[in-house]
């Protein structure tokens, strides 16, 4: 693998959780020209003291993209949190990077992205990967599986009700911690070449039965796991008053898991970060206080 640590490396969305972790990892691995792009540079004032150049960057603002990408060799393009607007936003970022002469984009994608309309967040990642493939750039699509942090959200509602509902049909999910995924992304920005896509996963696929049992043990409370069909899960969430748009996203995650799209284990984290990914049980143990709160 090559080493691009002396090239100009830009991270978009650098004030987010993932962006901050990625910038820290680039610095820890000796990158010498790190640029942190964010909508709000004031939030990253602390990075300036570490030698990072902080620039205003907003996918909705073409001029900011042209300015931020000028002179940059490689970009870590972090998918935004504006679900529903991301195709347009991320296409604009890719076009601006191409126009500015960027050579390589690392993109935070999702498992097996597909264009099907009932696919939750999947189509936005699919069309972003398509835009990368149609560009003249080299690219690395890092298909981040569900963050281990997401399992804490499922755990919180299950601990409240004592019931763990899902429609994963007993298939596993290879949760990856956000920190492992961010370190892998920084590693890809430092090393990846060519055009390729990689699943970014934890070390094992864990079923919802196993997850509910781990959470119950750590919290010291019983949880009954209840397997549902996708239709039943959707009906239950809507009846509970959840936002219909959020319901579509959450149900699509379970439908994807039931199809086996989350039941994939790769060596990508270790390949790009040099560290073995954290097991879900260890992540939960480290966050046990949150489960007992
Ligand atoms: N795999 C999973 O389980 C999972 C779960 C949740 C989210 N995600 C995805 O992973 C991404 C990073 O996760 P996170 O935990 O770091 O989320 P986060 O802390 O909520 O950060 C959201 C990110 O979106 C960026 N952003 C929002 N609007 C933008 C715009 N107009 N132009 C450029 N950037 C914009 C923010 O950048 P600034 O504020 O610095 O401009 C920030 O980096 C999320 O945005 C989402 O796409 C994945």
C-alpha cells in the first residue's frame, strides 16, 4: 500500500463525531497536511493549534466547495445527516472535487447499497457511489455497517419496555464501533488506491437474540426478544407514534438484515487501521454505565 501522508488530505464534516475521530487518527498516523472542512469553523478552533488548516465547507454552498478543495489531493467525504437531500449534496461535492483536481475520494457508504425505493438510506448511498464511479476520480467506498453506538439506542428502548422487537429473521449484524470505522477511513485516506468498495464491519455478526441477552445481562434486567415480520414491525412503530419517515428508515435496516446484507464480516478495519475491530460485547461492556442509567 502507498503512503499519502505528505499529500494534502481534507476531511469533510470534520466537526461531526466521525470527522473528529478521523482527523485525530490522521494526525496520530503522521499526516502532515490535514485540512478540516466544516460548516462552522469556530467549532474546530482547537485543531488549528495542532497544525490543521480549518476551512468553511458546506455541500449546499458551491463556492465553499471550490475554495475548500483547491490544492487538495485526497478527500474523505463523510455522508451528511441530511437524509433525503444527500444525493444532491454529495453529487455536488464530488463534482466540485473533480473540478478542483482532487485525485481520490474516500466515501462513507452503507452495506450493499441499492436503488430500491423502500431501501431506507440505501438509495442515497447507491447514487453517491454511482456518481463516484461516473467521475474521473479514484475512489474508495467504505460501506460502514451499523455503528455499535446504534445498538445502545435499541437497548435503551428495550430496557424501558422489557421487550426487544425486530424483524431481522434471526440473521446477524456485524456492528462496528464508530471509532473503528473512522480509523479505517483515515487509513484509507492515507493508503487506498484505485477504485474499490469494502464492507467495514466488526469482528462478528451478532443476532438480535444475542444482543438482547448481552444487554439484559449487563443491565441486570430481563428483556424478551420478539421476532416480527417487517409489516408487523412497521405497524407497531407507527402505532407507537414514531415519525413515519424514521419508521421507513428503521424498518429498512431490519429488512436488509433479514436479507443477509448485515451478516457480512470483513477484515477492512484491520486492513486500513492496523487494529482489530472491537467486539460488540466489549463495546457494550465499555458502555455498561449507559445501559444502567
Ligand atoms: N453506519 C451507521 O450506523 C450510521 C449511523 C448514523 C450516521 N451515519 C452516517 O455517518 C455520518 C457521520 O456520522 P457521525 O456520527 O459523525 O454524525 P454526526 O456527528 O451527526 O455528524 C453529521 C455530519 O454531517 C455533516 N454535514 C451536515 N450537513 C452538511 C453539509 N451541508 N455539508 C457538509 N457536511 C455536512 C456534519 O459536518 P459539519 O457539522 O462539520 O459541517 C457532520 O460531519 C452521518 O452524517 C451519517 O451519514 C451512519
